[in-house]
C-alpha cells in the first residue's frame, strides 16, 4: 500500500515542477496576481489619481477664541436673585469668629462700665497686647481706602480692535487680513494644505505663521465647519475650480509679546464679525461660534 502512494506523490511533484518550468520559460518576467490583489491595486491607483486631479484647492483655517477675562455685568433679574441669596444666607448663617469677638468685646466693655470686671482676666494674658475687634476693623478700612481696583472697562483698549485687552467681559475672535485673488479680505487665519500633513496640522501652521506669536489649545482633530467657493468663470481651469476651507476651533492659551500696531490682525466680538466678514463666509462661521 505504501508503494503506490509513494509513486503518486512523486508523480504529482514531477508534474508540478514541469508545469512551473514551462511557465517560467514561456513567460519570462511575468508574475501572476490574484483577482483580489489586482482589484485592490486598481482602487488604490484610482484614489491617488482622483486626489491628484481634484479641482478643489484645500485650505485649513483656525477659529481662535480668547475667553472672557472678567465676569460680565449682571442683568436686573440676576441682581435680584443675588440679593435674595445674600439675604437668605444672612438669615440662616452662623456668627463668624470676628462677630463672636465683637460680642465678647462689647460684653467686656459693658462689664467695665458696670464695675463688674475682674482685672485678673487681663493679668492672665501677661504682656500680650489686647487688640479689640474694632481696632481690626479700623485697620482693614484704612487698607481698603488705599486699594485701587483695576478698571473693568478701559475706553482706549475697547476702541483699539488690535488690542487683546479690549472687551474683557466678552469672547474675542482673531481675524487676519489676507490676499484672496486681487483683493484683501478679513478672514479667519488660514493657509493652503500641503501633501503629507493633516488638516489640523495645516491649521496649526496657519496660526504659527502669524506675527503675534500666539499659542492655543486646539479642540479636537476634526473640523467644525467648511466653506466652499468657486472661482470666477474667467479664472477657472480644468485643474482648479475653487477652494474648500476647513475650520478648526482653538482657545487662546498664551498671548506672547504684543503684536506690532501695523500687523494685519484684529480681535472682534461675535456681534462685530459681520462688519469684517462677507455674508456668505459669515453664514458658515456663525454656525460654530459661541458668544460665551
């Protein structure tokens, strides 16, 4: 039984080798692929070709927000609510250490006036100086008079749209003046996408290219909006039809040294953006901007 099996195995091996040698001699340099490998290579080639032939120019922009520095002014209803909460806290709260000390001092003074005061209580304190609670309040009041708080509103800074110190109670958004075609427009800082980088890296590069030296924290890797526009018909070509701008949100973390007054940058509130941005561009931007 073992001999026939051995002959069959040797015959199959010889047939395989002979077929392989014929194929190698008859088709020198030819490499056989499976259908799956061929389809995969075809799809990859098509995707690369479509990307290379895309008529849209890709760009990434950063929506840089400076958060409020101080709290906003309270509305009338917020003031009423705050007053009510203070009144409730005053009615339900316990006496503080300072208030208890005021009561002790008042009781001691009344006992002195009524000749019911034991001088041995002061002897127990030794050489320690007795400081009344009223004396503390007087010293605190003198410090309060010399304290000068920083103004909440500075007229000069509020009027200067290039200053980062304006409108401290509101969120501000950075705009940059950029050349688009034959005109200069105020836009969110943007730059063109380069081969080999992600769109977020493009947005980070757009921010780093500004002369202000700003540092920011980006909120995610996915864009929060997109704006698409076509070039005028006279400027269109087969390889260039228009531009797609992908927006990324970021929060200012470090302002760095102040930018030069001549730098083409400005900080605007949400209500002021429509003064600088075109209507179609503003319609896309206001979808993801929050005026917090």
